[in-house]
């Protein structure tokens, strides 16, 4: 697979992860879209500012899944960049 196609896949995966994360927090916790997006971004970037609002047990489980998905995406991204180099 050429680098441009692989880069598009990486970008699409990143956007999908952010979108699904925001959708998950909005749906599971009932947060507004900005809070859901903010929580998704600080979770995926591992900034760790803390929770936007207290999380329910289902919200915590969702956060765990989101972290694992995000770490997997980052690992794939670095692997793709390493292959290109």
C-alpha cells in the first residue's frame, strides 16, 4: 500500500476514533457535544487534566476502551511512519 493511501487510512481512523469517542460520551453520559469532544481529546492525547464530569461505571468502561483504541491507533501511526522512513 503506498504511503498516501496509508496516510488517508490513518487520518480516517483518527477522525473516526475522535468522533466515536465524542458520540460515546454524549450518549452514555448525556454530556453536551463540546464536553464530550473535550473529554475525548484529553483522553486520546493522554493529557490527563481529569474528568470533565464524574463518570458512571459504564462511562469508565468506555474510557478504558477509548484509551486502548487510541494507543493502538498511535502505535499503528508510528509503525506506518517508520515503514515510510
